[in-house]
C-alpha cells in the first residue's frame, strides 16, 4: 500500500497525496515548506487577477468558442498592425489572415451543422419516431444457416 500524507482535515478526512521523500507530510502540508506553499498561492492569485484584468481590457472570454478565437485574433492583428513595418510583421499578418480564414470557415460549418441538426430534430418531432432511432434487427437473426 502506498504511503500517504499524515495530515488530517478538520473533518477527519485524510490527505490523499503521497508524502515527501523522508517525510510524513506532502508538500502542501509540510511545516518545513509552509513559506514556499504560501508564496505559490500568492503568485497563483496574482496570475488569476492579471488574467481577469487583461481579459476585461481586451473583452476576451475564452478559446473554447469560435467567437473567443475571433476576438483573440482581432486583438493580435491590431497589436501587430501597430508594430513598425517589417518583413516579420507582414509575415505575421499573412499568417494571421490564414488563421482568420480558417476560423471563419469553421464558424460557418458550425452554424450550418447546427441548422441541420435543428431541422432534423424538428422534422422528427413532426413525423414521430423514426425506424432509424431503434436498434436494427439483425438480418436472419435466429434462423439456422442451411448448407
């Protein structure tokens, strides 16, 4: 059985992490590493705060949607356009234009697929159950093969 950290929460629940080598506590619960853990938490909080600030300043939500990716690309293009004219800047803009075209294509396909799925759902609602919704019976199931 693997060793576990000796720390117990106020509820009596044990920590499930492995202890440090030659110790009885994991890094998070080790008294010798309390300052390092506190500093890591502080830095994590600063990073989250900075993310929220930058996100708000650029009106950026996430990369999980086509709209979020488009917004990030817009910000990057505007920042790149503000740079001094150079071959590197122009190559970067050309690359971003390719990414933008691909993003538009994916967004269009996403909308078209959603429209098709809605049409199929509404068609099923009007037509009732489809024979394709059920498991197809195996042809010849239960019949004996004759040779």
